[in-house]
C-alpha cells in the first residue's frame, strides 16, 4: 500500500517555506496560523502544574515551539533540562534552539539517540505523518511514566472550501480530479488513536479558525509560505493549467464569499493530550462503588421544586 505522503517532496516544501528569499512582512503574515497553533499548544501546557526535565519537539520547523516554551514565565522546565528538536529536513537545524540537540529524521521515526522524555510537543506536523498510529505508539514508548504528549495538527474540516472548489473545477474541466488537498484526521478518530496507543487520561478536541482572503491565490500563497503545500504521493505530476485555478477561484467566490467580497477558509486545529500511565495518576472509581445516590441528594435539596 502506497504511503499517502511523499516525504522527499514534503522536505522540499518545508525548505522552500523558510529558505527562499521573500518579503519579510509577507512571510510573517503567512505564519500567523502556525503562531496561533503554538499559542494554543503552550496555553494548554501552562495549565499543567509541573516542570519537565527532558523535552522533545517533533516537526520543529522554524524552532518557535521550543523558543517560546523556554521563554514562558513561570518556566515549565527544570534548570538542567534536556531539549531535542527533530524535523524531516536537515536545513531546519539552522533554526534549532542553541541549547537543543537537533535530530534529522528523513523518515520521521524517533531515533535511538533520544533519551526517555517526560514531555513531547508537536505543532502542525502530525497531519503529515504517514503512520499516525505508529507515531503515537512511538511517543508512548519514548515517554517516561507520567510523561505528557501534547500535540496539535490540522484536522478533517481544514480547507473544506478549497478542497470542494478545486475538485469541482477540475472535474468540470477534465472529467476527473487529482487530490490537491491532503487528507486529514477526524477529531473523533484522533481520540481513538490516542487511546489505542496506550495513553491514560486522553483528551482530544478541536477549534475552528475561519480566515478570510482576497482571493484563492492569496490563500494558496499563504499555504506555500507556511510549508503546507501539496506533498501527496498521488498528486498530479503534470503542469497545472492556470484555467483550473481561475475556475476554482470563480467557484470559491460564488460559494464562499463574505459580504465584503473576500473568501472564507476554514482551518480545524485538533489538539491531543495524553499521559503515560503511572500509579500516581488519578483513576476513575469502579462503576457501582458510589456511597450516595444522586436521587437522594435531589430529594433532600429544599431548592428543588420539581
């Protein structure tokens, strides 16, 4: 069975996003979704009442997850912390934090040189993993007891408008359509995978972020600049006619325009939280072990008028 993603192409996509010359202001604007993802991830971590000694950042990209983690106040790491940053591209080494050990992993497998961690973070990378169940199991095995996995990634409703318009336009023009937006994991399926990987206290939820653009071309430019261009193995290898994007843009404006004439793009950000089982963790009570019945409480409440 062919893997969905072409990792060689993905490496090129990520390299181009960070290493090709571009207008600095435009580049920063295009990264706003990555920053929103990092902010939400670290907000979750801020609520965890403990510090961590060994941290792994999977899919480190421009290094901002680690940079902003280490700048948090109060800090979430012990004084003698160990930091690993890992990415599919060797060029991402240039963006690694000075205190980090950088690991280039072209197949995105966790290498043996990583010591057991008590915190694994990943922002906007798991949507590109060919074997997400396997990746979650690897994370589970690399974490210490009571270690935390905290990851977010684009979910199934991401770019639903763009996907529909490109498919409609290509079918109309050529009686068939290549996949031009990557398949993404549904939030319910992601939660199930977390449980199957053996994590305790699993939590999976999602946020919808709606963004408006002046045109389909501005949207696709942003995707390219933040390293989210098409890297599917099943993508078309032929030159794409400008007519396809022109027609898709027309359909987009007809179907998904706002009152001020802009177009709407939906991004679903799925967040996974899971702990490695440990005796110190809270455990649910055995069914039927309660000492008091809810009906007795309701009957004894004088404010209950029913």
